[in-house]
C-alpha cells in the first residue's frame, strides 16, 4: 500500500491497533495489573504497573514490560499471565 504509515519498533501498542494490527494490547501503559506468583520462575505475585507494550512472542500473544513497587527491576510478562487489578 503506497503511502501507508509503518510504525517504528518504538511505537506503542495503541499505534499498531490504530493502523489495523489485529493484535491490540488488552492492557494500557500506566494500568495496574495483577500477576500470580510463580515459584518455578521466581516471580512474586502482586500488583504491577504496565510500563511498555512489547511485540508478540512469535506465538501471537502480546507481551508487556511491567514494574512492581516492591522490586527494583522490571519484568516481561505475557498477556495470559496478567489480569486487571
């Protein structure tokens, strides 16, 4: 399609959704989400904040960079691992 705008890798998930990408992120940047604890992955459960939309994981599932107030670092989580807080 000539003249179509192609989003850069730094574009938000909302930008991809506006351009007709069928894979729109369910959670928004700044939104609070709940992640269940997973001892096998050393993941403390609790409330996290979505800080960035990430591309799919080649399985067609959206991913997010999330941050907890109780941890210093950030984590990557699949959409299926999160629920609305």
